[in-house]
C-alpha cells in the first residue's frame, strides 16, 4: 500500500525534510502470532488531515525524540519483509537485513522496521476487526482519537485520560493514518454517521476537538476573547467560541491568508503582527521556531510580548484587558502576549506547543497579583470532547460543517491532495497556500 513515512534508514533527521511516499505491506491482524491484534481494527483510510504538528515533522522542528526513539523501540520487536511478501512472511522474516530504496517511491525493505507512518487526523472505513472488539463492525465509518492511552495510570483511572502518563500518539510514537490502510487499537476508534457529517469534515473531528476542548476549559458566555494564532485550530476555536456565546473575539495573526479566513468565519477583528510574515516552510532552518520569525519590537528580544499589539488590544477593551485569552501558536512571545492581554482576574488558555524553555516577561510579583488563571489544554477529553464535537457538527443549524467545508477547505478547491499526485514540491506548496488540507487515499 502507499504511505507517507519518515524512514530512518534512508534519511538523517537533522539533514532531511519532508515525508517519503513508499509502498509497504498492508497491515494485518494475526491473532495467532500476536494476541493483542484481537483488540485492533484495520481501516481503509479515505481522508487524512495535515496539521501544524505534521508541518513540524516535515521541517524536523518537532517530535524528534518521540519519533526516533519510538522507531528504535519498535524495531526491536517488529520485522518486515518486502512488499511482495505474503502477510505472514511480512511479520515473520526475523533474520532479514534491512535494505531499502526510496527511488521511484518504492520502499523495498526487509529486516527491521525503521519507519514511522505519519498522520494522526484521519477518517475511513473499518475493513477488518479483531475478535475481542465490541461495538464496532466491518463497514463502520470511523475517525480516531490520536492519543492511545494506557487505561491504567492514575489519570486514566480518574477521568483525565487526555493526560495519560503512558500515552502514545498516532503518527508520532506509533504508526498513523497517512496510508491506504491503518491498523489502530479499537479503543481510539470513534464511529461517525456519514449521513450527518460529510467525510471531509469527519476527517477534521480530531483537531476540531482540540478547539472544543480549549473553548470548554472556561465558560465563554458573554466573555471578551482574544486568540493568538489563527492556524486551523485557532480558526476552529473562533467558530466554537462564537457558538459558545463569546461577546467579542479578536485575533492576532501574522499570516494575511489566515486572517482573511478567520474574518469569513466571523472573527470580529484581526490585528496583524507587523513583523513581515516569513513563510516558515520556505527554507530549511527558517522554521516556525526561528528567532527571525518570532522577533518583533522590544529591542528584538524574541520571547518578549509585543507592546504595540498589547496597546491596541487594551484600547479595544477600554484599558481593561480580555476576559479570556488563548495562545494557539506556540511561540514564547505569543505566550507573553496572551498573558499581557488578559484582564486582572482573567483566564489564559495555553494550547500552542514548542519544545524548549519559555521565559515569562512580566514582573513576577505583578503577574501573581494580577490574579489570572493559567490553564494548559492537552488533546481532547475522551470521549466528552468528541461527544460535543459530534453535536456541533451534526447539528446543521450551528453552521460548523458549512464553515469547515466551505471556508476552511474552500469547498475542496485545491485543498484535497490525491495520494497518487503526491510529490514533495506539491505538498510543500499546499502547506504554504492552505492553512488546512486533506490527503485523499
Ligand atoms: N495542546 C495540544 O494538545 C495541541 C494539539 C495539537 C496542536 N497543538 C499546537 O497548537 C498550535 C496550533 O496548531 P495549528 O495546527 O493550528 O498550528 P499552525 O502552526 O498551523 O498555526 C499556528 C498559527 O499561528 C500563527 N503565528 C505564528 N507566529 C505567531 C505569533 N507570534 N503570534 C500569533 N500567531 C502566530 C501562524 O501564522 C499560524 O497561522 C501549534 O503550536 C500546535 O503544535 C497543540
Ligand atoms: Zn493535528
Ligand atoms: Zn494512562
């Protein structure tokens, strides 16, 4: 089958970029060889969404450790054979030595598995099912919760599975869904009614759920809201916050394409970041975390808040500040902006991600005496957030589906990439042009 992978035996993390299109054996369920397969399903993937985290893997600026270490760990136990091998050969040819060729997109590999199938936002149909799986059947249309939780740790046992101690993430620490078929534990599978949610939208349930989780951290009814970062999840949040009754929503975003889209989604106003927008994907090293991309004002210290932006935001709130601010970009300066823009006693929701230490630039005494509450949001609450997401998507009167398909996916105009047309250049171009796009398998 065709899949997009990071293949450690072909590419060095530090010097490479992008995903490799390969031809690898389809996943199998073989309960005789692996009893745990009884708890798995195999999906035929229809659509998979590309998100900020995937861009981080593409540019090698995120998830290095999680991907490389998990590949090493997995390769101790998993052996694969060449694409022409039979299913049982594929998992039993233990002694074979790795040899791979990415030429022409065919990954002819034997020996130890050295790749990770990328992708954690996907939707498709169950085609095979393990004997111990309950409540699901072949032919069911499903999306996946990307966090594979242990169900045993303290948090899992106390209603906080989203912060499981032992979680694994599809497409990062275990194989994901940028492939024609995906083998996933049945516990992550979420049944979707395709008569109510169109498949392209169904493929966005996972990231939309991120926004639903963030928006339900505090009550937004009647609140003034500022969103820092209008990437796909910041845009989803705009839709949800409006639906939850926020009285006003102001965005801060450097990319004019994203700002325009957020306006079509009903955001009240977007403050552009004045530093020239440098598409971070254009050049290697010019990644999302590069100081040149973050730097603005304040003598050019990359982590500091942006006083001009804060002044403008304060003016909008008549000097009070916002009831709730959301950091949806994952930059140190943006975190400081979100803190500085919150009113005394307000709430700051931290959602964006970036590896490394962050600096808080406000006087600590003042920060504490401001009495703000900082909330960190990880993933989605399982399954509470998914139930809310389903309700918002299935109910046509919310306009959620329409906004997701007509505005964010531009009715599919240039936002859906058939896997047969994949090239690195085309993928790169789509990442530049579209805040959100889907791969069709
Ligand atoms: N907490 C979680 O569970 C979780 C889950 C998924 C993604 N994330 C993270 O959430 C963030 C948003 O995800 P996404 O897929 O929308 O990402 P994205 O990278 O596509 O979008 C980020 C947006 O922020 C904008 N931006 C860049 N610098 C900015 C700045 N200084 N101030 C304001 N905006 C700025 C970018 O132009 C872009 O539109 C990412 O950091 C992602 O890694 C967190
Ligand atoms: Zn994602
Ligand atoms: Zn757990």
